[in-house]
C-alpha cells in the first residue's frame, strides 16, 4: 500500500483522506472526514517502511495491540480510540478523535522558552494520563514533546502515539523491544531484557520538562552511563528555573534509577499507611508509650509531654539511627523532620478511603487553593513533643517542600 492521497476514499467510502498529519518510526497518521456526518477523525496505520519488512505480520500484531490498549483507556488526557478497527489493502487501521492543535515540540519552537508555571501545568496533565495508563497495566515507553498534543486555544493536553506501549509486571524482569527516542528514553529501554516500570515513563516525562524549560536536550542515558556523566542541572541552562523544579528534575532521575536498579516502584506513603507504620501495633500517643523524651527522638526538649522532664534540644536534624527504632524497625517516626504523605489535606476524616490508599478527592477542602496542600506527619527537630504524636497532623504547601525541617520517606 502506498501513501494515501488527499481526497482518497477508504473503507468503501466511509472516510475521505484530507491531510497527512505525521509519520513516526512505526505509524503514519492522517486527518480524514467521515462521509456521512462530516466529522473529522484521525486515522493511523503502519507506515510504508514497515509494510515491506519481512516480519510485517508480527508488526501488524503489535499495531493491533496498540489499538486494543488505547481502546481500553478512557481519560481526558489520552486520545480516544474508536473500538472499530478495519483493514485497507491488507493493512490494519485505527480511528481516533481528531485533536485540533499542535504538539509540544512545535509549541515550544513557536513560543520560545516556556514559563515555569505553564510548563508544569502541561507536565501535570501528562502525569495524570500516565497514572491512568500505569493503572491499566501498560507503559507508554515513548513520552516526548512530539507525542504531547496541546488543544487549540488552551493548554489542555492529549497524550498520543502508543506504538511502543506494552504491558508490564512491576518487579519482574521482562523482554521488550529495545526502542526509544534518544535523549528521552531511560537506560533500560536500550536493553532487550530488564526491569521496566512506571519509572520508565517518569524518566521520559522529566526529560520532556527539562527540554521545554531549557530548550536543551539532556545527554542520552547511554552516553551518560558510559561516560559516568551526571545530568547537567536544568538551572545551568535557564537561571529563571526555581530551585524547587531544578531539584525535582534531578531527584526524579535519582528515583527512576533507583527503581530501575531494584525493580521496585518508590512512592510517598498514604497518611493511613504512615500512621500504621508509625504506631507499629501500639495505641499509645507515641510508639514508645504514653510520653517521649529527647533520648528517644529528636524534638525540642525544652518542652514536655505528660510527666516527662525537660531535657536537651539538639537544634538540628540528626542522622538516621541516632535513636531507637519502633517495633517495625523504622527510625525517626517521631521528630527529626516532618514527612510528606501523598494525601491532599483534609480537615477531618469524613469520607476518607477505607482501604488505606491516598485521599486525593476535593471533599472537605473548603477553598480551591487548598489543592496545593498535602499532609505532613511526625513532627520535626523544632517541634514540641505534642506535635510528634502518632496522630499529629500538619498541612504543608507543596511550594514549601524543601523547608529545613521537611523531608520524606518512601515506600515500595
């Protein structure tokens, strides 16, 4: 099958080809009009290069898998694929919603350097789409600016091109095609067999944010691995980037590499998980009993709780292991640094999930600005002992994530 021309009817005249939209490593996408309704759609099929390969039948099977994967995904930031596939001249085709707009790479080129707030809003929406995709048991494996569409007259995002999407099993070594886009693909995508997980897409998403904020492509993962070259901080290219975002990009890479190395996903605990871990089977105010002293945890010993006497105040954070652990073997659940949880802040537990997962609905959030606030637990080295109890809670603005007495603990 040769490339379709403008005005060409396909599927017995049901669709009329209008324009070539783009051609990637595997597929080619056209804008077409449905003859009966006049509705614009996007039609994707395998490009002419794939059609002449000796393993074309296997390639067609992968294409069908992409279509089936997308047909299962119904999310505002994922392109909608119609369930009816069809063949044209022996080649399978899928029909999708046509999104009027431009891809992020073209948008970045036409606008120049994006403002940090604008870039973060775009990346946030892609992240929401990826959370949904991962929950369906799939990896996208080709996150890059070209595969992120921005709808016209808005920053509403649609994630496209699931040609490399595959099912994954967290924590298990798998064999996947070693294909990816240079500078955006993580190191595991250059290997035919390895540990793949949500961190595979997260790495590419961080690389995308790096590019849109700086205009520079990060060195590819293979070059940096072979030369033991650290990632150049994005702020080196754009001094307007905040420390918060600069450090976040660097830490995303660290967590992605840690996950890839161990084959485990790392995340923040839910508030329920945090308190369960802190109590370690106890019901007292502290896991060590009815009160606490600075010999058991790092807090402001100038203040007391219950009948405990005043004692020392360390005036700084301390190394992990400086105080005894709880019954689960966890250190510093009381004091040292406040620890972020994954939950949005809610003033009470009315309507909270009963299964221990993070509570990220808007219920009980009286004001819209509270969506920037998350739960903090445990108290810190500057806290009074009352604030270090198992049940003590604090709300923190995400913009203040790097304060001197804030930290985090991850679970896997």
